[in-house]
């Protein structure tokens, strides 16, 4: 699931004991197979930036002020939360 949230080839390679090249090929194949994933994640990030929060399917809001952070790590975490919240927060 890490690929959905932006995991790169190096991190995937470390977690799965494959080469970086193999991990990159897997990521490319994943996005070719599941063509809607990139659009979905982009839409969730855009909506959260616009609204300042991510929402579950039941309407619970999770504020994400770090989407506007100058710190790339904080901003990246908030972007992952924007994608994760509608899915995991609804389960």
C-alpha cells in the first residue's frame, strides 16, 4: 500500500528485499495497471489543499494545516494524510 501514498523505489526495495531497479519497475507496472490511482491521489491532495482538511465518507473532518508548510517533510506527511484519511478513516 505504500506505493499509493508515495513510497519511492528505494523505500520499496528496502522493504521487499528487491533491487531499486526491480522496485521501480513494479511501481511503473502498478500505475499502468491501476490507472485511476494517480488521479485519485491528486484529487484528494487538491481537495485538502483547497479546503484545509480531508474528510471521511461519513463527513468527519481531519484538519491538515501542514499542507501549507514550508517544511517538505511536514507537507509530505500532510499530503499522505489527505490521501489516507478518506480510506482508513471510513473503515
